[in-house]
């Protein structure tokens, strides 16, 4: 039985090859596309894959997934402070001189959240834009507080 990651790697590689054949090959061309045309196609594919990654991360946050879970899905390691922070930094944008943020819309309160990631002091600092009475935000704050009840100064970084 093949390893799921190996199978996914194989399938992704085949999709890229198929896209190159479809997008960079001309009728009657040899087996390989022109390398310069292939590079142009690959750069366009990368742009669209990057957009799809960011959109999927946004949907994950809107679904209530943590940065740690997103990091695990990205293959950054097992959930923890470093994995969560790396995932956030992968998708966040730097605006002017402010901190990096990752925008998503809270499905409970409908507000656009400027998520500051798992490195901020607490949930209220990391997700300051929720509307008053937002149940999701209240649950996030409660979960954050539960992680710190034991007196630890580490938390789990999953924010």
C-alpha cells in the first residue's frame, strides 16, 4: 500500500505535467514543450496555486480551524507554537508599518477579522475585530484562557 503523501506527491506531479502539455505544447510539437513557454506557464500556475492556498487558508479560519491545524495540513510539522506561527506567517500580509495580518470573515458576527496570528498576547489581541456578542469569539477567548489555567507560559500556539 502506498503512503498517502507519496500518492499525493505523484498525483500533483502528474497534474503539473498535464497542465504543461495542455498549456505549453503546440499541435505537432515534440514530446516536450518549449522550455521558455513552459516557464511562463509554470509561473502562471504558481500564481494561481498561491491564490488558492490563501483562499483555502481563509476558509479554514472561517470554519474555525486553528493556525496549528492549518500548519499541520501544510506539512509544517505537528501542531504547536512553531507550527502555528509558521502557518500564520506563510499566509499573512504585511500592511505598511503595522503587524502582519490575515483577513477572514467571522461567520458568527459577520465582521472582517484582521487576524494577527498566534504570537499575540491573547485571543482578544489576536482577533480584535469581532462584533459585540460574537459567540465564536467568546468560545475562542474561553479556549485560550483554558490553555493558560495551569500557569503555563507557553500555551499551545494554536490560536
